[in-house]
């Protein structure tokens, strides 16, 4: 089974989700965006969350989609 990850970086929150091939939501997390963080700190925080999602790849191969980049 393939697994897909989606990440939504917004002005008020960052949301991450893991989905199966049939678009079933396998897991999700969200946390507030922190405007006081530098760009480097923000992406370090996001990378920590992505690493947690990548651990979910035990379910199968994972693809990560970044819309509008």
C-alpha cells in the first residue's frame, strides 16, 4: 500500500496528514504557526513533524505532495 503525506503551511497553523491509496486518512496533526520564529526555526519545526510522518512509512511507500510550490 502506498502512503501519501500532505502539508499545509498557513499563517495561523501548520497541518500535516497521512493518507492511504484509497484517500483514507491514516493520521493527522496540526500546530499553530509561530510568527516569532525565524524561517530556519520554522522549517526545523516543520521538519520534525515531517520526520514523524515519515515514520508512518512503515505502512508502505510514502509520497509527499507540496501543492502550489
